[in-house]
C-alpha cells in the first residue's frame, strides 16, 4: 500500500505465490491491496490467478496510512469462517523451515505465533509480517478490526509511521498474551 512500496515489493509477487503453494497448499492466500497495486504490470497475472481460484485479491481502497494499511492483513481474523491467520509481508517468502515452526505452533495450545528467525525481524516480540493468530483468541479480546486499530489512538501510535503496526500489536496484544506466544527463534 502507498506510493513508497513500489518496485521493491512487486518484484516478490511471482515468487510469493509459488512459495505459498509449495509450503502452504492447505492455506488460502489473500492479498489485501490499495489502488496503487493495480498500476503494476504483474497485477494482471494476480487477477488471472484469482479467476482460477489460486488466491484472493481484496481491494481496500486508497491507503490512508502506511501501517494502517499493513494491518489490513489482520482483517480475516474477524471473518467467522477463518480459524487461523498468518500475517506476512510480500517480501517474506514461505519456507519449509517456517512451515515446521507453524505446524509446531498449530499443534500447541498457544494462540499466537511469533517468528524471529531473521536478523531484520527481531526488534520486538510481535512483528507485523511474521505473526500468526488462532482467530478465536483474538476475537474474544477485540470485537472488530476497527476497534483493534482504534487502539492506536489510546496508545498514541501514529499509524503513518514505519513500524507502527508492530508497536500496536505489542501494545494491544502482549498484555493479554501471557504464555500464549509460541516463539521460533534463529
């Protein structure tokens, strides 16, 4: 989402879809996007993949704030037909090692997965693009995506600032988490 995301992220799309189906054939791939994504030549391929049922494109309108848009990936949590949500960035390609960590988490009693197996993803307990949730746990604590995002004001988090999505996750979810986080470290 947003003007600054440009070529860097779009270059991952071909690999992202292939990696997803190699590692997570039993998960659906949903891509929440703004109007800018439609400008990329590869978007037509994504639309064809959607027509074939390979992924779901969810148009969210114009991006209001960078990190508010990054929180779109959490929207499926409040869809009652969804049990588990894995939030990932476009530049976070799925790997067999990640899948083993996710399977370990899914087979546990814990409700939150936090992956910390990258040098660039270790600055906070919950990283916006490397977190997973058992949806019922989140829905029991936050009534809707809008109510969750509105907490940014309570915590004085400016969602237009880089990293604000992670600050919100850590401010709003960590106090409720207790022993519910399953960490996978380097």
